[in-house]
C-alpha cells in the first residue's frame, strides 16, 4: 500500500504542474474532454504501478475500454474531473482502485491541488492524509447534503429520470452539489461532508478508488437496486448507510 501511495503522489506532481497551465483540449465527445496531462499522468501511473502488482491487469481510462472485468484489476483514472482541471476548479483527483475477485480491496484518491490524499485498504479503515475518516451519522434526509453528477451523454429517457430524481431529492433534503469528480464525491461521502452520493453512466475507473474508501469509512455502496455495487454496473449510490434505504426510495423512477 505504501508503494502504491508513493506512486500516486509522484504522478500527482505532474497533475499539479499542468493545473496552472492553459490546456490544449481534445474532445472524446462533445462534453468529454481530454488533455495531454490525462494521457501523460496515466502513463506515469501505469509505469509505476504495474511492477507493484504484476498479476493485476491495469484498466485505465485513456487506454482501456472499461468493459473488461479481470479477476485481479487495477482501475486507474489519471485525472478524474478533467473539466475542472481545464477550468482551474481545484476539485480534481487521481483515482486508483485495486479489485480482486469482484471485491474492492484498496483505493487511493489524491487531489494534488488541495493536498488531500484519501486511502483505504480492506479491513484497515479509511484515511485522509494521516487522519482516520468516517461517514456521517445523520439519519434525517431533511438534514442531508447530497452529491451527484451529470453524464456527458444522456438519452431522452435518462434525462427525464435524472430530472425526476433531482426534483425528489431537492424537495426532501438540504440540497444537492455537483462538484465534477466522482472519485472525490465518494471521498467526501467517506469523510461525512456529503451524506449521500449517487450517479449513473459512470465507468469503473471513476469509482473504483473511492468505493473501498467509503466502505472502510463505514458507509454503504450499492447500485440503484440496493445490491452491493458491481464495478461494471451503470448505477452507484454511496451513503453513510443510515439513510441509504430512504435515498434509494427518492431516486426510484417509474
Ligand atoms: C467525470 C467525473 C464527473 C462525472 C463524469 C465523469 P472525468 O470523469 O467523475 O464527476 O460526472 O461522468 O466522467 O471524465 O473527468 O474523468
Ligand atoms: Ca473520471
Ligand atoms: Ca479522467
């Protein structure tokens, strides 16, 4: 774990360097941006991490399809929150998740701009830098702060469902935040800032790092069906566990 953290910290230096530069943006689709820093940081991470986990297959955003589910996998998002990175909004992170037999066994999420290193290993708690973190204990949805994200591409029906979910949640909670990094949304749920986070149409590398961190912080991570989250699944809800059932009811669409 120490070596994995060291690798992520080293790659973070590259992200930090790029954050203050004006980026030449390429488009994977109309809203899905990529910069040379996404590709270069991914290459740095792959080079440093593969020797640490020789039996694991690396599934990384800029060089993999993401449909594969190897028995032992390292999911890498070199810059989660590329739009934020391009616009100098400092909510952006490297995310690395280690999976074995469909189980999240370790996660590291690092925001090098704000010097926040989140990490967790199964059975060893969740950490922000040197401090152990835990989910909130709030059991009242009316007092809950909820995070979400909006997919880059969305079909009409999904858009209708998304607006229904937003309406239900706005009426029943303290408010909604869309900060632009799924990995950090999970970490902010793990440290009790958000009581709940949900999103759909994400890819494994967006969430793999944060899932272990939420669970080790005492939280719950499922799909929208309430079943433990599947890394290739389309839907994710993470929460403090206490309000999980109530939040699932709020986002259930006809
Ligand atoms: C994105 C972020 C965002 C989420 C998007 C993701 P990227 O990742 O996690 O919060 O809403 O759907 O694709 O493209 O910046 O790595
Ligand atoms: Ca991402
Ligand atoms: Ca990314």
